[in-house]
């Protein structure tokens, strides 16, 4: 049996909104357990680095802004993964950086850009 990326079966009429709310289940079917663990580890590293950036921010505003951006993306990822694993009721929150939609991606990338700028400002001290 040959594995080809994109041959997921559950995205065809088995789950609602497979490109938005349930993208993690399609990712789990195509990449398996290792892919799911890798995505969760990447989100955990993002949250960890965001907390480090918030602690090293040069002022209180930068610290609060970094904490807010990190918690926004972290909670969004945690809630989406909890919805997909049936640990929570369906909320309609998309998985950051993975779900379909240009506006969400642009806003998230702008937020990460602000987070990187806070990190850059703290290195100059």
C-alpha cells in the first residue's frame, strides 16, 4: 500500500468543516500519532518561548502584550485539539496556522511579528 499525502478519507462527508474546525483530525489521519505529537510539541515550544519573551520584555506593556499574544494562540490551539478529541463540545475555533482562511492567518502572523519585535527589543538591553 502506497502512502500519498492528501488521501484522507474522513474529510469527505464524515466530519463537518474538515478544513477549519476539524483540521487536526485530518492531520491525525494523514500523519498519524507521530505527526500529532509533533504538532502538539511545536505548539508547546511556541507557548514556552512566548512566556520566556514575556519575562524578558523591557517594559510592562511588552510583557503584557507578549503574554496576551502567547495565551491567545496557545488557548486557541488547546481548545481546538480538545474539540477534535471530543474532550469539549464543538466551539468553532480553528487551529492556529493550520486551518483554512486568509484573514486568520494574516492576523496570527502579525501577532507573531509583534512577539518577535518584543523579543528583539529585549535583546538590545
